[in-house]
């Protein structure tokens, strides 16, 4: 990386420094502030695990969290983000994860210390939607256990997975949450129509959830799917219940996402619903 000038040591794990390319930056890394002094030069290559916060807003928000962070918890969160970084592969994490995940885990640990129960109503959907992110999140839970800091409940893996997905895709966490909640609502509508609880561990459920996820992403991106006209007429005639339900689902998608949905989405959704209904019978 580069040779930096230390402007301020905030604690053992955080420095403010002057970077030749980015200007003032916040450096985060386990023990990087230990025995460091103002106006010292700091060779960033010497730090094994180092994160640079370049964005001014992210810097300010991270610094605001420091008074509430005990050293041990901060070190484990730094290790957790390093683990996420390593397991994510070539994709670069959005630096907002340092603020968002630190804030989230700080709040979670405080609630657990007070004996409060943490529930995640969208855990199963998250697990099906983002399997890679969920696996990494489970490794984060294991890291916390190994450090004997706190035993995070499984629901936390779902919340952490959403933070990871947000950082990998550069999407706002609110958007990621909205999509998960929308899928949960659509699944409930399908179960009500079919008078049947879908097995959340089944392959059919996984397929349906992933189809809904990619449909939502296509709608958000304005991607058009070609409509197979002959199949449309056949499905409408042969499977009216599934066809009508798929249009109800499409209307909910339109209202929630505030974007137009192409007719072809209803056609492909009808095919998924028909396959599911056939297995239920």
C-alpha cells in the first residue's frame, strides 16, 4: 500500500492518518494503534489485517461508535470482517459494512447481555435467498464462540448474511430487507391460496424463493423477459387458479417495488406455482 502519516491514535485498533492518495483516512486493524504516536509515519504494508475507510461519512459514523465498543468486542468484529473479506473471494466489500455490522453487533451483544431474546422472522427466507452469505455468517457465529465472547443465536446468522449481501452487492440494507420481506409476504399469499404450508427445507421451496428473488431483481433493473405466447394461452386455460394467483403476486410486486412488471413474469411464475400445486396434491 503506502507510507502514511499518523494524525491521531483513537485506540489500539483505530488510527486517523494522512494518505497520499485518499487524504484523511481512518485505518482499522487489530493492534495497529498500539504504541503509535501522532506525527509518526506508518507503513501500511506492515499491517497484516488493515481496512481503510475513505468515505468521510463512514469515517465519522465509525468514530461515533468507538466510545461504546470494548476493545475485545472491537477486535472480534475486525476479525469477523476480515473473515467475510477472505471468504467472499474476489468481490470487494463496500466499506459501509464496518459501520453497519459493528453497529448491529454492538446492539445485539448489549441486548443479549440484558437477557433479551433475539428473533429473526425471515431466517428461512434469508437462508434460501443467500446461501453463500449465510454460510459465511455461520462462520462469523463460530468465530464469536471460539473467542468465548458471546454465543450468538442462529437468527443472527440471517441478519449478518443480509449485511454481507448488502456489502457485496453495494445495495442499501433497507433494500435488501425490503426484498426479503416481500418474498416472505408472497410465500404467505401462495400458502393461503393453496391451503398448505410449504416445507421450508424442501428443494421446491428453495426453487420458488430463488425464482422470486431473481424476478424481483429483474423488475428492479427493468430487464424484459420474452413472453412465450403459446404457453401463456395454454396456462391461462389449463391452470386458471395458478395463473390468477401469479397475477396477484405480480401486482403486489408492482406496488412494493413501484416498478412495472412485464407480463412474462406472471407466465413463468404460473409454471412454478403449477409445479408446486401438483406436488401438494
